[in-house]
């Protein structure tokens, strides 16, 4: 992270460029912390001297946000959360989520001051009850309408309408959750904020999702950019607002490879689906399933290859997206920058995926027929 002091005649304004939080294994050494503060204050004093003397220019000061959380501390929190969530039949999960959020933010600091999270589990639980009170009547009406129209053309329309409604509500919930988290996050006593309409954001989301489908996924980075712009332009810190001025150019080229993987997987999958008689399958006639042939075997290989290309290249696209979104964000003349790479995103998923496979392979299988198969071997 770089701190820029950009001084106009008689004015000093701090600009922060964010590169991402560097993980640290423990509490910073006192000598390092003292040296950092001395370097920072010396640079500030130099900037002030230049501003008073009428010298124009920009002074670069490197200043990194830090995270000093420890795996052991987090493990204790997660273990306690799991036990209490199990004992309370899932009700405690709202308080569990709050404890984890509070821990992460309390261990992150910038310019020597820690972030704070003031949200509570009670707020999350009450929000869940409100959502449940809204969705339960919708679900009941959907069930009655579905049962009454089985076998008619109206049944398909009801299924599609139900999916569209929940997709719309997904965007609404995402925006409201972001607003809640920002309003409960503080730094140096200053709160974040998110204005704007969640319903309008959902309309934008539905519109761009439709365009994305019509372009067979090629417009996905455009959708992501437009939705990010809507959120950022309505985000605030204290009484100052953020703005977003990014273009689509840097993302389109990076998206082409994941999109190619989707095309490679989706095309043979669609051809295989065309060979299946779903009407016969619904009636219970499994004989209508297409027999495996060399061509269909090749389709299966292409599907696997396409999915692998998509999943692997997604990490690099996500990193490019974070870098571009950060570089396109401005806060009261403050610019941001990120050095996140694809490997930074890939390795945690790879490590934990490998760990899960090893754990799954070491778990003894118990079930009917399993012991007999082992004895046969």
C-alpha cells in the first residue's frame, strides 16, 4: 500500500492506494513498528515543509495494511461456533457468523488503527425472520399453483416465474447484506455506508443477466462491471463518497479463455441432452437413454476438458477483476491499486481441495454392500 501526500498551495491531502492486506503470522515487532512510524512522520513533515514553501509535487510514502490474526485463535472460535450451532439446531449460526466477522476485522489494521465490526447476531437473526415471513407465503402459493397446474402449459410458466422471482430476490438480498456489513464496519470511529435502492440494483442485475444469456456468456464481464459501478458509486465512508470510472477493455481479453472453456463444455453437453427423450424418462422408461458410443464418449471428454479450462482460468480472471475494480475506484481524490495475482487466488482453493480429498480418502466407507465388495477384492 502506498500513501501519497498530494499538496496544493497551503493544502495537504492524503491519498491511499490499496494493494491488499498482507498476512502476518503474529503481532508486529515493536522496533519495526517504531521505525515505520518514524519513517511515516518524517515523510509527512517533509511534505508539509514543501507545501509551506510553495513547492508543488507528489511525495510517495509506502504504508501497508496488516493482518495479525492467528490460526489457533480462529480455530477456537470456529470450533465453539460449530458446537453451539449443532446444539441449537442451527439457530446460533447468526451469532457464529458475527463472531468470525468481528475477529477478522479486529485483526486488520491500517495506519496503526484497527477496524471494528459492530454488527450483532441478534440483528442477523431478526433479518432472517423477516425474510422467512416474506418467503413462506410465496412458497405456499407456489406449491398450491404447481399442484393445481401439473401437466398443463401453465405449470412451466409457474416454474419459470418462481425461478425469476427468487433470482430477483437474490440480487435484493445481496445488496442489502452489503449495506448492512458496510454500515457496521468502522475505522477510527468513522462508519462505512451504502446508499441506493436494492430493488433498482436487482432490476440492473436481471437486465444484465438477460443480456449475458443472450450473448451466451460473452457479456459476463460487462455485467460484473456495471453492477460493481452501481455499488461503488453509492458507497461512502463517513460523509465522503466513492466513485467508479472503469472501462470494460481490460476484462474482456481475460474473460475469453474461461468463456472458451464454457463453450467447449456446453456444446457437447447440449448435443447429449438433445438425444435424451425426457418424456419417456418421466414415464419411467430408462430404455430411452442413449447408448454410449465413441462419439458420445468424446463428448464426455470434451465436457471434462472444458470444465477444467473454465475452473482453472477463473482464478486468473477473478484476480484481474479485483485489480481492475480497485484501479477504477476513487474516494475523495484517493486512488486504489491491487497486486493480486491468479496464483494468490488459486493456491488456497488448491490446498484446501487437496486436503478435502485426502480426508475423504481416509474416511472409512460404511454402507450396504461395501463390506461385501471389500471381501470380494
